[in-house]
């Protein structure tokens, strides 16, 4: 199994995952209001996809996979703030608009769903799926210490990741069926 792994691709997944998990909080560095729609949405992922689709760089798809997964995880954590006011609400940079709690929640759920979908869509091998899953698990374990919520984002991500993964990889469905039969 190891002889078939594309090490450069997996390195790109790693780098892009680390970039994607941090990017939403760059709103501070960019002097935008916290939870700005520009950094807390799939817009940047869509820009990366547009670049990939115009150039069709084989390795760039790995970047999309890692980045999009990490964005989904970050946004899922943002879906469970301590309180829904001020910095917890999604900001629209035009006219200094703060969205409502309901709008923010809906947007974050859609963003997470789209991000996980795009990550899995651009995967070409089940090894990528498992590799990214390991990164996700490590991230959830690491963030449990300082995030307000841990269980809910982890459960939502797991459901999305497994459900969408089943549609992409038939071998995943077969593995899950075998596990259910054993249990």
C-alpha cells in the first residue's frame, strides 16, 4: 500500500490543511471584522477550484482537498460559540452588516457541507480519504482543549465525511457494511 502513495500530494494536503485551518482567522490580520464572510465561507476554495480547473494541475487538487477539509472543521467549531452576539456573528464587509444568529448558523452549516463535499469530490483515492480523516481526528483532539464545543462539531463532521465519502468510494461502503455485520 505504501508504495502507491504520492508523497508530494500528501505533503500538499498537509500544507493546505494547516493553511485552511488558520485562514478564517486571518480576518484579524486583514483588518476585517471577525467572522467576515470573505474568510468564513467557501469563496476562497472556489477561487482555488477555478484556478485548478483552468490549469488542471494534478497536484493542485491535493491542495483543494486539504484546504477545504480544514475550512469545514474550522467553520464547524465556529458554529458553536459561547454566546451568539458580536464576534460570533457572520459579518458582511459592505455597510458594516452583522448577520443574525439564524443566518450565521445557516451559512456556517452550508459552508461546512460545501467544504466537505468539495474536499471529497476532488479526492481520487481512498488513501487520500483516510489520510485526511487522520488529520481531522488529530485536529479535533488537539482543539478539544480550547474550543467551546468539541463533541457537536466532531459528530457533524463525522456524519458529513462518512456520508459523502460513501458516495465517492464504494470500498468505504463495503468496509462499513462489514463492520456493521461484525458488530
